[in-house]
């Protein structure tokens, strides 16, 4: 059985770019490792090449609810010219594993395989049943991965009371009672993608315009993205701010200030977890320099805190003029799980067995994950890919970033935590 860094490196070398690639070869590699453990993995595809792998590990106590450990095999694209090492190299150098997927999320897949493989090799069965799911298509919504399994093969998850996946279980660069402070996600923000189209009158670029839609689109875009969104602070974020500050923090302005200014590189992520965000991500108009276009369009990525979806649509549509068309392109729900549950307690216990004296706090993740699919089966869902990160390492910048890499020691820490978790 390869060690965790080798597994992570091997997985990175498979091109699972989404869109554009397939997960098949990476899934076959995972299935081979699972088979080598004596497990019986199932390979399931919604479309040719879009491959999922699922296996169940029988626990000592079948009366306990099972735990789903899930992770996706696909990655976003990477521009190799911008990287100092090739994004598919899987190089192990300077104490890190380098490449696309090193933190999103082939690291977690590797930690899970190494932890389960180590336990099986040592003759240690988990306390409860484990369902291991390695998934396709998360980066474009998950319909061919988790969505397909939940819709067509829900029996695979029979008895699962909770699921863990990305993003969470990392330490924040603050001191909390003498030990590290780990943040575990209990919620994902919901997603609404919009297209805004401004209609105008096409004409010759040399003449005074009758109705050029581009300036109006610029005004609409600035209005939508510059409007200050009110705080929508949930209890998990109050708890996190209080742990960071070392005292109770309840005032919304103070919660926002603590999370934005006292959490190092995580400030932008946490600050986005307490309000709706509206970002313009694509824009376009015209087809030739001397033609005034008849329409101009922009696309917006809007994320909302659980319980606050209604205000997003009102914000996008309330100021639209007669020549403005607003359409919803895609929606994903928010999810929220209990940060005082027995399951969350098990995550705390696993971390404390490996890092005595640490503190653990919940948070709302600013993005979305496959947890939204598994929540529909009634599971509590948590972001838990445990890693103890070194000082100066900008973990949030690694997600979809250039020179994505993960420290080997952080992977090894994660394996130890996962080994403890499956024993609880």
C-alpha cells in the first residue's frame, strides 16, 4: 500500500479536468487500492468515463449508524504556462505534493485511502460501517457523481447517519487556549447563477448610437456588485468568532470584524460566510469593432447564507429596466447541519486525540460541495478533511489557484485523525 503522499501524487497525475476530462483512470486506481484491502468496490457511471467508486467497510457494531466518507476525483482546469511545476506532475518536493487537486480534493481521497488501508492491514475494523464514495463531476455541480448516486443508487448509503467531505478540519492561524483552533464546516452557502441581458439597437460604430446596451450593462453590473449586502450571521459563525476572539462575540459588526481581520488568509472566506455575495464572473457583447451590438450580457455568481435565499432574486431583479432581461441559470440549495450533534462531537474527539488541547469551532463554508446531495438522504453533513497547516501556508489561495500544493506533514496528520475517527 503506498503512503499518503504517494497516493496523492499518483491521483494528481491522472487528468480528471472537469470539463474536458474523465475520472475513469483515477477511479480504476482507487478501486484497485480498495480491492487490495479486501473490499468489493462498485464502479458506477452516469455517462461513459464519468466514473464513481463506492465501497462499504463493515464495522464491529452494525447497530450504529454508518458514516459516509466522500470525496471527488475531478478537478478544475489549470493553465500549465502559469505554474512553476506542471499541474499534472504530482511532484513531491520542498515538503509538499504539487499539482491540480492537491487540496481540491485528491488530498482528502488519499488520506481516506491511507487511513482505511492502514486500519485494514493492521486488522482493525472500524467501530461502525463506513461507506466510501469517490465521486465524479463535483466541479460542475455533481449531477454525474453524487447526484446520480443519490437518485439512482440510494441503497448504497443505507444506514448512513452522517457524511463528511470538503471543506473543513483545518487550523486557523490563531492561538486558542494554548493549542490550535480547527474550523469544521457545518454548512454550505446556496448558489444562484444569473444572466443579465441589456437590449439595445445595433448600428454602425462610426455613428452616434441610438441605444448602445454596453454602457447600460456596465451601470447595471456596478449597481449589482457594489450594493452592500446586510449581515446574515448564523450561530456557527458567532461561535467561530467567539473562539477566535477568546470571549463571547455576538454583535454582527464585531463578528464580521473578528472573522475578517483576525483569521489570517481565511479572512475572505469567513467574511463571505456571513452575508450574500454577488460577483460578476463573465461579460460579453458584440462581434466586430465597428458594430454597435444589439445586446450585451453579464453573468453573476450569487451565494446566500442558509435561510436567506429570497433576497437574492429580489436584489437581481428589483432595479431592472424595460430593456433588461434577468434569468436564473442554475440553483443549488444551501445546507446546514447541527454543530452540537453527536456526530460533530466525534469530529472534535478525533482531532483532540491527535492534537491534545486543540479547540474546534463550526463555520459556514462560502462555497458549495457534494454535501448538498447527501443531505437529501437525511444525513448530517460536515466539511472535514483534517489537516494541521504550517505557519505561512495560504490554504485558501490553493483552491483553484496556481501552484496548488499540500504539505506532506499535513497529509500525514490527516491520516492519523481519520484513523481515530473510524475507530469512534
